[in-house]
């Protein structure tokens, strides 16, 4: 019983870590896309 709870805690920690990474990447992805758009506009025009 304790072993499965410990495993669940490890899984939960891993999930929280990946959630933080995902949020960080999504935030940066938004600014990355706007940066690309600005770059393309300066190249095209």
C-alpha cells in the first residue's frame, strides 16, 4: 500500500514538473511566434 502511494507521489511530482515545463514553453512559444511574425514583416516590407 505504501509503495503504491509513494509511486503515485513520484508520478504526481513528474506530472507537476511537466506541467510547469509545458506552461513555460507555451508562454515562450507565444512570444517566439510574435517575434517570428515581426521578423517576417521586417524582411517582407
